[in-house]
């Protein structure tokens, strides 16, 4: 009650001093008169009006109003509890040759679609990093994982002085740059790939541009870390990145066995700039960090060079090496219900994967002038891997307690070599016309050589024991290229025509050769023609798509298109099966409606069946499993309707968002399975209408940043999905429905970056049932809750703690249903500006980490558990450095 009595509100209207017209989108900021630190801000409505509430009435404040092209308005205000009406406030336009009188800058300025924060208005600790600075900005939320939200929207890139110094990543910029280096922070929508502004802003993410102080000439940042722990755990990593004017050079290396990259995926892409080329060089699954199962040893390294040659030419080249060795153990329980029995299959297996990737990529951006740009992205990857697998399968049914046991072993070598490029040319002409030409090329060649051994031992007179020992070679060749042209032609102030054409050529080949072991010679020389095939597919697609864009008013836009696609696909089986040539001409209507914060779109397309599903083979996958290809598969047509909603109320720092999507599939690809009472399964793929997928959700988030000492954030989210499709089991045809629902709640608190606490709760519920058949319904739900905190104590001591609880009561007996995960760390900060850190940490203190999931499919209940990293103690030391050279 006392706080409410000390709060005040102000309102007013901003107008042009000469024309008296309202100035919408003016920035209204209230700062402390003593130190100009920001108290609150808002943006005026279209009619120039504004209102700010919950302002302190206990201290002197200053009102600063700014609008691009006008002199700023300043007024000292001493508020009393209640509402103060400031009436009409007039801004005078700047005139040419005017002498500018220097004063304090407005903390927040709106420049068209850019929000600019002046850093001097936000007071941080002397040794604060950029992450701490961002937490103080109104409307900005920094999550625990480094994700940055601005006005409820995600952030796609962080730039430094407009350059992609940190790629698309955020953590390294946030946690290695000193806040004292920054002069201004700009936030704007990411329209790098939307120069004609055709995409609704609610479907775009933000870009954050950190503008360095003008005295900074060059900088070198880096981080080195090493640690050793119990259970033979270790980690070591180092990354250095240096920039001077327009040149960036980065070098990194890492090794650990903690299922971690050593930096996090963000570090690799950001500090090293390894993602600037756009070729996703570090995202080939070779860097661990995926806690889904298995123990991973990681070795990685790379080099990256970015350079700007003047304002017109930007070049990037990057090489990356990654190697992971993953050891995994899995236990899988499958309870398959049939008409007259239930088959229980319990499988345990061990697997080892050794995967390596060499990746070389680059980017060239050339802007000859402000109306023309050329972007070229080449990329090459070479990815060899070795795989070893062994398993033991025990099966039973309702009548026979022990039906069979199967011992399986597999070893294979695989290679994949790829080259791709993306070339885009853009030209903007007078009167709003523009031309975009794009060429894509992808060349891929690879192969797999595998040895597969399965020995089935029967314990029933109704089932024979069997053995197959097989050698399989499988090659893969893919070549495709495409050329598209888009011409943008304004017909009037509100109506624009877009003419789009796209030509694509594809070639796919997957030759497969199978040999059985010759028991006499001991060689794999018994050719199996029914298990071999030399399948090729060629395809040519031509699209002609006219589109009309009608801007009805400033808030409402309609886009309508009709896509004519000519398809010519030739499937060549090179066997007794007849070749199949599929020629068709189809029309795909599409439209989108954008109204204020709402965007809705509809589109159609065709999916072609995979080569694997069409090859006329009877593949014996294992002793109990056979897959039969279906060369008669037809393309599947998809229809998709989706909508997004987004609104941010600046004065209340309140964000509201929602989404909904539905897809309907004709000629859907579905599996048809025949399972006998001995557990032998034969599957094939067929076409069937009636596939439906729907999902939707929304969230509401609120922040409280009326004081730069306290920041509080809350977010509530809901989600749901429904999918339905026809499935076949033996002679039964039924519709399988999967429904799910989820709710999550997050809460965060930050006090002077000395105490930071986060809480979360998630509830997930899913139901699998069937229509027209008495199949088993599977209900699954889980609870997840947890909290984390970081506490800065005197003597440069930091305590970090994290707790999470997971509970899934439907998990079958013999599997863990719940877990309590506790992580603790005690750190001592060393060196100037706390750049060094000696940390003693314990991961999974209670040794309860699990990876268990449960789901239903085709009248079966499946429970799966994987090996996962568990308790260890680690002592490590980390040092980050930031070397600045200032201008004289």
C-alpha cells in the first residue's frame, strides 16, 4: 500500500510545433535527474498520446522526448501521487545550419524501425560484461542459456559496429565483451534476406548491434579453460579472436569427454565467427552437447577469417575439424498387442560411433552500390565414420514365456562428401522495381559398407532357429541444381505484382548390393539379387508463380498467388520391375493476410516418396524384420494453413504471442505392418488419404524493470497438438490419433547481477488412441520443475546451483520413473576485472540422471532408456582476456 501511495503517472500528447500534427512513435523517457539513469520509457501512439504509470514520487525526475528530425524536449518534473496531465508538448523541427547544443542524450531513441539505447543511462558494475548490461535494458530478457529476447522476440544475430563479428551466436559476445566498451545498443528487425520488406515483422527476429566507443581502435578477446575430474573426466579448450578495423581472425580447439563442445555450440559459432559463412560447418553432430544418451569424447578445431574490403566487399573463409567417439548402451521394451497374444521384446544393445567431419566454407558479399548486391556461399564437407553395434534380443508372447533369443552384431564404414553453393544477385530499380536471381547447386557422393550378423535361437517347436551373415554395400549419389528469378513490379501505390519462376533438376542414385557368407569358403561371395538393386531417379521441375500484393491500408495487407508446377520424374529400377515415369502439371494456390500483429498464410506442395521406400526389394533388416519396397508409391500432396500473432505493449513491458498450424495430407505415406505371433515383422509403405496434423500455442510474458537494481520476469506458455492418420496392422485398418498438451511457467529475478534466480515448471500430457479398432490406448504425462541460482558473495566468491526434478509415473517397471538432478559449483574469481575463475563443481550430485522415454505406436507400448552422463566432480580453471588498444 505504501508503494502505491508513492507512485505517480503522467500523460500527454506530442505534436509538431508548426503544423500541430501528432508525432506518433516519439520516444518518451523518464530518467533520474541526478544521474540520468533510466526509470521508464514508452513510445507514443499514432495520435501522439502517451501515458507512463508507476513512476516514483519520491525523487526528482527529468522528462526527455525525442523524435528523428526534431530537437529533443527536456523538462524536470517533481511528481506527486496521482496522475499529471502534461497536455500538448510541442517539438520543433531541426533546420539546416542549426547550431547543436550538447546535453544529455535521451536514454532511448526510436529511429524508424530501430530502437537505440544510450548505454550511459544504464549503470553497471565496473567490471560488468555485456550480458549484465542487456539485462538492464527495458524490454530485454537474457535467459540462462544465453538466448536474448527483445520485446518478446528472439534474436538472430549480434553485430559489432554492424559487422558479423560473432556470427549468429550470442553467448561469446554477451560473456566476453566488457560493457564499458559499448557506446550504444541498437535493435532492429532482421531483414537481411528480405530487402523488399515482404515478410510480416511478426515472423522476423531481432538483430542487436553493439556500437563500440569511438576511442576503441582494435581488440583481441579469448578464453582458455582446462579441468580434470573424477571418473576420468577431463576438458580443455581455447579460443582466440582478434579484430582490427574490418579484419577478424579466429582460432579454436577443444577436447573433452563431458558430452560438451567445450564452449557450447554458441561459442564455436560466435567467438570464432564460424557461422558467418552460413554453411553450418559446426552443426554436423560431431560436437556432443546432446544429452539424449551416450558418452561422448570430443576433439575439434578450426580457423576463421572475416575481412571487409571497404564498404562494398566482405569476405569470409572458415575451416573446421571435428571428431566424436560416442559410446552408448540402450535398453528397449516393446509390448506389441495383437488379436490373440501380446509379444514382449526386451532388447539391450551397445554401440560405438566414431565420426569425423572436415568442413571448408566461405561467404562473399559485394555491394557495388546501394541498389545492387551479390552474395555467394560455397561449402565443402568430408565426413567419414565407423560404427560398431551389438545387441541381445529376448522375445516372448502370452502363450510362450521364452520364444527366442537373438544375438546381433553390425560393423560398418560410411563416407559422405558434399559440395554446395548458393549464389544470389539482387538489384533495386527506380519506382520500387527489383530483381532477384538465385542459383543453388548441391553435389553429394557417399557410400556405406556394412557387415550384418544375426543368429536367432528358438525355444519353441513352432519357430526355426536361423542365421544370416551378410555383407552390404550401398552407394549414394545426389546432384541437383536450381535457378530462380523474381521480379517485383509496383502497379500502383497499393498494388504490387511479383513474377517468380524456378527451374530445378535432380539426379538421385542408391545402388545396393548384398552378399551372404559362403560357409565353405568363408567369403562373402553369395550374391543375393532379390536384396540388390541399382535404382536411379531423375527429375525436372518448372514453376511459374505470379503473385499480387495489395496493401489495403497501413495495417492490412493481402498476398495472393497461383503456382503452376510442371513435374517430370523418371524412376529407373534396372530390374524386372517396370520403370515408372511420373508427369504432371499441378496448380498450388497460396495466400497470406497480415493485419497489425496477426499473420495468416496458406500454401500447398507435393512430396515425392523416398528412394528407400520405392526400391523393389525385400530387405532383411534383421532376423525378425523385413522391409518391402513399393515401386507404385505416388507423390503426396500437402496443404498447410498457419497463423501467428504477436503484440508488445511497451509501456507495460508485456508481450503476447500465439501460433496455430494445420496440415492435411492427400496420398499420405503410411506404413503397413504384418506382425505374426512369433514377433516376425514385415512392413511396406503405401499411400492413404486422411493425414492430419495440427498444433498451436501461445505465451504471455511480463517484465518489471522500474528500478535498475531489481529486474523480474515471468512467462507463461501453453501448447497443444493433434495428429491423425491411417495405420495398418495385419488385417486391421484403423485411424491412429496422437494428442498432446503442455504448459510451462518461468520466473526470473535479478538483483544488481549479484543474485540471479530462475524457476521453471513444465507439464506434458499425451494420449495415443485408435478409432474403429480395439487397440490399446497409451496415456503418458510428465512433470518437470527446477530452479537455478547464481550468487556473488564477498571476497570474489561465486556459488552456482541448479536443481531439476522429473517425474513420469507411466514408465514401466524396471525403468526409472523419476530423478532429482543437483549440480553445484563453488568459484573463486581472480585477476583484474574477474577475468580468471577457479571452479570446483559437482555434476549430478545424487547420481540420478536418466534418459527414459515412453510412447505408443501401432498398438504397441514402447519404453526406451539410454546410457547418459552421471555424477562426476570437476576442478577447472578458466581465464578470459580482452585486450583493447585505444585511439589517441
